[in-house]
C-alpha cells in the first residue's frame, strides 16, 4: 500500500523544516527537576532564538492549537495559559498558572 501524506501533515513539516530550533530540544523542554534559575536561563536562550525565527507565528499557532508542552513560538506553557491556551495536564507547574485565567477551547478545522 503506498504511503500518503495528508496536506495538513505536509504543511506542518513545511514550517518545522524552516525552524531555527531544529535539533535543539534541550533549550525548549525542561529536564526533570529543573530549578527556577536554570529554567529562566534556558527559556531566555530559547526566546532569543524564537524571536529571530522565520516561522515564529506558525510555531506559536501550532502550540496554542495543539496544547503543546514546552517552549514553542516564543512562549512558555504559562505564557500560553495567560493568553488563554492551556495544556491538557500541566507537568508540575499547575501552581504557576494564573488563577481565574480564561480557558480557550478550540476545535481543529
């Protein structure tokens, strides 16, 4: 049976292949037991890379629409939560989510 790639999948791969962060997951995803100071340094490095990335908006939109974990499109999970896009089950960061912040629920088109 021939392999078919959906149009949506092709679009995803397309923007990701132009991302400056390719292969640098260590600055976009926290290691277990990461300290707040280390996290701030790691996310500052990630943010610097994101801000000059040609696919910043596509990446941010993907993370928001798909409730991604980690640092995507120049935003941490908490920053996405403040913008109304929460992950399904935050990993060890529930206390840092703003209380009373609205939750946006979006359905894929």
